[in-house]
């Protein structure tokens, strides 16, 4: 009995010591949260949890808690890297192709400042609806490449589509075309090493983004490079919602149909897309690659295009400001399609004000989810925004993954950014804004077709659900900062 008592006391001392250590670490971590968390609500939530439940909260914070990506800005600006010099040279001769629309519309000028590169005139822009059309266009462009190909995707799978992409890249590499392949290690977690080996032994330079590079990022798995970009010879690029996987061709085992949108751009705006890729490549490899910065300067159409890269290394919350600015500038309508709709309060308020101003605000989201928490959380935003006239549509034909926007009769956007906290603050994204009457007409018809394949959400839809469903909706809403 005495022996058991002593053993209990000894173990109690260890537990007490562990308890104190965890609370000390939690307290120190809460100081970091106060200094580093971008929103006051997020900081308060972390401080309370870190000091109340340190056993769970401390590892969660150091893996998921930060919203600032360390080191990327330093690498971007380092003079010794040569990146700043290349960026300066690339922008040196763009005056003749800079769009003058920016001088007419302060709204465009504000967006240019966010992008840190001007809107370009003289582009062709082709709307690519769904994966089959997208990859037919991309593969055609790859086959025509003569100098180099830049490929960047969030998700790459070793399935039929992934192997077809690999085959074409290897074929071009054997022809002497330089091929650079960049993928996100989290998004492409299932990609086997053999896939990358096949590329590299055939001359393709293939690397992952290294989001955990550097001592301050080592434990972070919350940052993702969500960009989907292909660039050929410096004059043509593709960007949008499609990743590399059979489901994007409508071969999903879970969904009968996969709805997505991509954009092909030829002309000066390709230069901005290429700069974005070069920065990501430099971060991943610490190397600069020689690219053509003059090929893009030849005008190839009559469309005005602004490319806005965004990410956690920016001075501003570029993606969030970009969407808020678009909503606030709308006078007639703003139509938004996003597979994930979990915005912050500033975006919700902007949508409410737009609805109250009489703007035709429509939000298109999937009816069949691939992420349960996001699906549930969207119901709470519908209740909040719907009272001001904002209309929600749920796409019923299959799963909708596109990230598109239509503002009045003047601007359309296609990109990689979702309407959620992850895209606003944690992901590296890229969005193209297009000003052209014919393109707007095509984008409008695309939206109308999607609305026809959707059901309008009813004002009492959440109210008619059982209590347990409402409780799950409110609980899912609490997870919004990390979705």
C-alpha cells in the first residue's frame, strides 16, 4: 500500500510538471498569436484555447495557427538572388502594352496596386468550360512549344490524365524543350515518387513547392500553393480551377459530372503570370531560370487583362481585398461561383450592402459537397446574407469547382481563389480579370447555363431543417477560420 502511494505521488509530480510546462508553452504561444494572428477574433480564440487546453491547442497552433508565410518576401526582394533585377527588367518595356483603362477607372488602378503590375491590353482570352476543353487546349499548347514549358498545379495525380500530361512533357523534353514542373506537396500527397522520377530522368526539372522550407515554417502544413498555371514560350498561359486528375474530365467515382472553368491567355498578360511562376520556382529551388520576357509584349488580341497573384507573403490580404473591392464596385450585378463559400465578416457585410443597394448579387455553390464542414457552414452565411437580397444557388448537375466572377457588364474574373479564409489568407492563388464586351457576353451565358442547372435556395431552407442539422451548421461556422 505504501509502495503504491509513493508511486502515485511520483507519477503525480510528473503530471504536475508536464501540466506546468504545457501551460508555459501555451502562454508563450499565446503571445506569438497576439503578435502574428491577422484578425482580432482569431487572436482571441487562440489565446483562450492555448491557455485553457494547451495539450490540444499548442500543437494545433504551431501546425495550423499562423497566417504569415515566413521567408518568401525576403527571397522575393533579396538583391543577391537576382530575382528583383529580373522583375525590374521584365517590367521595363511594358509601357506600350499597358492598358489605359486604369487611368479612366480608379477601381482598376486600385486592383493594379494590389497586383503590383499593370493591366495589359492586346491580349486574346479564351474561356474554357470544363476539363476536357481545358486540357485539350493545354495539350495543344504544350505540343507547339519550342523553347520552354512552365507547369504548376496544386493537385497532380498518377491517373490517366496525369500520365498523359507526363508523357507529353517527356516528349517535349526529349525534343530539347526546357520543361519546369512545380507541384504542391500537400495537394499532391498521393503522387508517387516514381512519377517525379520518370520526369526527372527524362530531363524535366520537377520539384515540389516546399511550403515547410525554412526553420519558421517547418511545422506548418496549413500553407498551400493552390495555383494552376501552364505557360508556353513566354507568350501564352492557362490558369483556372482545373487540377490534374481524371475527375476533372468527368470521371469521378463520387460525382457524375465535374463543372470547372479555365482561361487561356495569349499576349502581354502572360508576362505577369510568368513572374508569378518565377517567384514560386525561386522559393522552391533557390534558383533563377532564364525565361523570355519579350515574347509576351507582342499584342495578340484586343482584350484588357489584369493578373493578380495573391498569397500569405503579401503585404496586404490581397485575395480578400480583391473580392471586397469587386463587390463594393458593382453597380448593377455581381455573380460569383465558388465551390467553397466560407467568407469572413467583411465580405459578408460587403455582400449585404450590395444587396441593399439593389445590386443583383448571386452566389453559385455546389449542392453536392466534397467537404462536409464547408457545405454546412455555407448555410449560416445564406441565412445572414439572404435577408439583404443576396441570392444563393446550389449547382445540381454534379460537383461545381469553378472560381469565377462577373461584375456588371464590364469585368469578368477567372482564377484559382475560393471564397474562403484559406484562399483569402493561407493559399498562394492567381486570378485573371478580363475587360472585353464579347468575353463578358460569353461569361454571362456560362453563368446563365449554370443557374439553369441549379436550384435557388429558399429563405426558410435552414429553418425547416431539424435541430441537429442546425447545430451542425453553427458548429461548422466556428471552424471557418481554418477551413
